C-alpha cells in the first residue's frame, strides 16, 4: 500500500495548515494515523481515525487544535492543523494499519505496516 502525504510548509505561530494523505482504494478498511518526528526526537503519534470514521483520537499535545478526518469518496485522510506552535515543527507521516474492528484506533507505530514519505511542517515564532 503506497501512501502519499502532502500539504506541509512554513507558517507563523498561530497559523493553519491542512495535511492530506492519498491512499489507494483498498485502504478504506484500514485504520489511519498521523505521526510526526521533530529533529532529535522519536516519532510520536499525533492522531488516528478508525476505518469506519466513527472514532478519532488526538494526542494531548494537539487536542483542540488538530482534527483528523477521512474523505472516503477521494480516499483521502486529512489533518487540519490550527493554532500552530513552534513545537509542532516536524516531519509529518501518514500511516495505515490493518485492523479487524471498524471502530479501532491504533496509536502504536509498530502496528502500522504502511507509511507515506513524510511532509515537513515548520512553524516559526
């Protein structure tokens, strides 16, 4: 499964960006997630959405500012990022995981078998 992430860029603190992840038709029943890796840090979970779309989960550090969603007609997973902070600067990755339950969300990156190439988000103060 090949994923394609896009939408990264440079923005000032308080600004917004929307990341997109294009996924093949076959990923409609995959749990999808966004992760990020800042310079010198380990990759961390940002947000996840079940393949049914009924459940979402956001990391505490982005809760209330980021929103994950799916557009099934376009096979896209989106991450709307508002009120960006300098500490949000990182390479953002979308990922897909096979799950057996339509409502499941996966936060462990080891469970994700398919990854996009990453898109860089830079937030300046």
